[in-house]
């Protein structure tokens, strides 16, 4: 493997793992809140965690910050502001850093939007999922459609000129007209970014144990196509599999993932990826909040282990980069992996012949057929057809 350049963009993810209740479709590392938030202890642990990675940053600063969960908006603006203030004091943020906070549409969280804006958050991601009360009940959500609309209005009133709406389709009992009505509500909120996901049944969720009646595969595909076409006709750029943006409002934090940039994750179960001269390394923090609090506060160091192997590196680069409608340049592959582009050439050439990719000296990207069957396309880059194991 070639040596990898050190100047890879760096983002910061902060995981706040608690939520009011666990949704039956959710496979994220989230934990229902019982009692009061251990706010002070958790923030102390996050800052201790940040200190342990100071040398691994190679003096780079963060181009974006993303507060994810769980439900980060359970934390007050004072809590979020304190963390951002500490980052500012240590001169760890770019002057124009994108700072996103995930929020639920509940009235308590929406009431805090102005305060979040005042403490430095400049982008919200609102977990609406649907504006239809029946669909929300089928998803186990605790807000209703009116609260979802009010939350989006509160974001605008609070001064957010950049906010995302998460919207699911292919829901229990949903048909194409119903999905389009949901999307119209989202468009009318003035959101600058839409994340349009099809509901999938994930292992180890309540829905996996007791699946709801979902639309047929053909109906789900028709819904997906109709929703995506309507978003584009409303002026949104479909730039990633599930991401749609108004001009100038691509999610910079997520683009860093998709372009195989580096990121540091703080918090329970957070993942990190760091590029060093000798290779690319990953680590994961303790998953359960209680374990994270105990170990990180006590001084849990980071064990980098060995660099990510070549086969895994190739697959994970493509897993991210081919999600982008514009694909990637050969130069980006070389820069972010340290591997020669010729390493990919045989598999890419065959995918071009099969109508799944287009490739020239400047760009590699999927065809419409390749994007539809992206999982099958990615299988071509696995060793022996199996996901590579962690080194």
C-alpha cells in the first residue's frame, strides 16, 4: 500500500444516545431515558474523550460537527452551547463549520430551536418521518402531524435558513398518493434538504420480531420513484441515494463520509476513522452509555490496532462514494485510500460492460441501473463475495 496523505478533511460526530422511547424500526444505538439525563457526567466524558484524540488529529480542525442520537434535542441549548464553546476555545472549529443538531418534532424540543440557533447550531435535522397521524402511530412515533408542521415552522422562526426533514416512505398502509401528500407537506415547510428513506426491517428491532404489513415490492418501488421524481421537480438536487438538497445546501458533514473523509466520534458507541501516514485506522467507543461513562471518565485510551486491510479499504470507499450520484474521481480514490486506481480497474471495466457504471479519466459513477441495484454492484468488489472481516 502507498502512504496515505495526512491532509484528509476531518469532521466531528457527537453521539447523545438517549430518547424518550425506542421506535420499533430503529436499530441505532439509542436508549430510552429512565429518569433524569446524566448531563454533567456525560458532557465530562465527551470532553475527556476529545482529549484522548488530540494527538491523532494531526493538528487538523473540524469542518463540521453533527450532534446525533438518540434525541440530541433532549439536551438543553446550554449543554450544546457549552460543548461548542469548549471546541471554540481550543480553536478546533473552522470559522464556517457546519453544525447540525438532530431534533424531534415534539413541542418541548421545538421550543428550544431559537436557543440552539443562539448557541451556535446552524443546521437542524428534524426527524419527522411522516406528517400523517396514522402512519406515525404505525411507526411508534410519539409526535403527531401538527407537531411536525409546527416544528418546521419553529425552525424557520428561530432563524434557521438551513434545515433537513427526515421523511420515510413505503410505510405500513401507505400507497403512492399518500406518500406524495407526505412529501408535499415536507416541501411546503421550506426545508432546504430532504432525507427520503424507504422503511426497511432491520435485525434486532421490534419490527423484526413482529413485522408490520408493508407495501409489496412493486408498490414500494413505485412509491420511491414517484417521491424522488416529485422532489426533483420541486427544485431539489438528488445528489445521494436518499439525499435531496436545494442549491448550496448539500449536507457537508455527510458528504465527508461519502467522500471517505476522516471523522472522530465522541459518545457511546461512536465510530471513528483516522488517516495516518502508515494507513487508515478505525475504533469504536463502548456502546452502552453506562459503560462509556465509566470507562472514558476513568481514562480509556484508544487502541488503534492495525490499519484497515486493502480489501476492506476498497469496499468501504466504494460503499460510500458510489452512493453519490456524481460518483468519484480516480484522484479522490488514490488520495483517500493510498492505493493505485489500477487496483479497481478490472472490476470497473466489467461493470461498465454490464451497464452498471460509466467511467472515464475524470469520473466513475453509476448508471441509473447501477444505482437501482447498488448492493448487487458493490458485491462485485467483495473478496469471495463476503464482506471483509475487521483486521
